[in-house]
C-alpha cells in the first residue's frame, strides 16, 4: 500500500505561519505591559469631566490626556505647579493650565464646610503657575460665661456739704449676669464674638454720692495753719489760694480731721494708699498723716505736679 507524504512546501508554510503568530502575540504582550507600566508610574489625577458639547479643555496638551471609557479626562503629567494650604498643612500638586480654584480643591479631594472660605474667595478664579490656594476653616460655637454688671451712681445734692465735696453714703456693688456669646473662629483663631442673650443672676446695687452745694464763706485759716500751707505752696511752686481753699473744703483747716467712712485723714484728707505713695516723694516718708507740715507739703507737691484732680474739692 502506498501512503501519501505531505508536501515539503506545505509543511514549511504551516511552520512559518505559526512562527509569525507567536511573534505577533509576543509583541502585543510587550506593548500591553509597557502601557500598564506607564499607567502605574504616572499617577493619574482626575479632573472635571468635560461634556462633548464643550469639547474639553483646548489649552491642555493632548499628549498629556487620556480619556476613560466613562468619559472622564485624566491628566497623566505636565500642568502647572500650585499649592494648597488646609488647616496649616501645605500640599503641592500640578493642575492643568486654565484650572480654577474649584479645580484645585477637587484635585486635592478637599471638601468645604458650610462656613469655610477660600483665598482667593471666587471658586471660578483661574489660578496661575505657583499660585497658593488657602482653605480657611471657619467654625461657630456658643459659650456662656458669668460676667460682672456695672453699678449705677446716684448723685444727691447736699447743702450741708461745701460745694464740690463728694461723700459716698452707700458703696455700689456690681451685679452678675450670665452672657451667651456666638463665637466665630477662623483656623482656630477667634474673629468675632456676638452677644446672643443675657440673663441677670445678681442685680447690681447703685452707689449713692452726696454732692456738696453749700457756698463756702470766706473763712480765714488759723494763723499757724495758714503759715504752714502758704510755706508749703511757696516751696513747691503751688497756688497758695487754691491750697487754702481745698484745705478748708476737706477738713475745715483741722489737721486731726478723720473720715470714718473712707479713712481719709489730716489737713488735706489723704487716703492711706495715697499718703503712703506720695509722702515719700515729698520727703516725708514715715511721717504721720496728722502732721500738718508733712500733710501740707505732700499736698503742695502733688498740686504742683498736676495731681489736684485726686481731690473732689477744687
């Protein structure tokens, strides 16, 4: 029996086709691997999808853009460098030319709260190369605090006191209120405080002051007191007439006068704290406030140094 042998040419053609198919498959596999490597090396950054009607961003280099099946454009590289500052943290990124403030936020995955702000403020403003977009985190809280309420001053005319003399017959006391404030902060720093409500917990009590209205009759000072006051005025360059008038208003020229309600003492009715501070400056540190010479000289020194305003008598 004779068996037909395959033709040599046919065998060679089959082998050639097989080899060509293998080479084509290998080349396709290498190209696919290279494309996958490129995609993993360049982290794609999603930008806003462009509708077919708008035709995408004409300012972008087409070589830097790939479009997904869903129509989302991806930037594979290039763009301009910009920075985003959020809560004190700075991050750098690249944005396509023509990107806006809103695009930079979207690229960074940043979501704004209801009160949050950006600098620049307009989300549609185009950013330039090297631009910095700052996110300002704004919050608003309410805080209740107890605070003092000032007392009023009630003034009563008193003809039994010399004109200009003020005597406190009842000291005032501050009240207490619970005040609620709306406090707004920007990046943790308080920017405003608005009073929302106030509830009075303790009512203030008014201070009562008696104001002298009696005209001062020209009363001559005892010669020794007058001599002390005039000498003190001359020593310090003060007005002797003014000093005599104030001394009469304060103590009726009595160097031993004492006010039990305030503790004011001596010829010019010094409070203890005022005497302690100023008698030393006048050179009478340690002297008694009831010493007429020390008292008059300390007063004259203060009057000469524009401190007459510490006396209610003028």
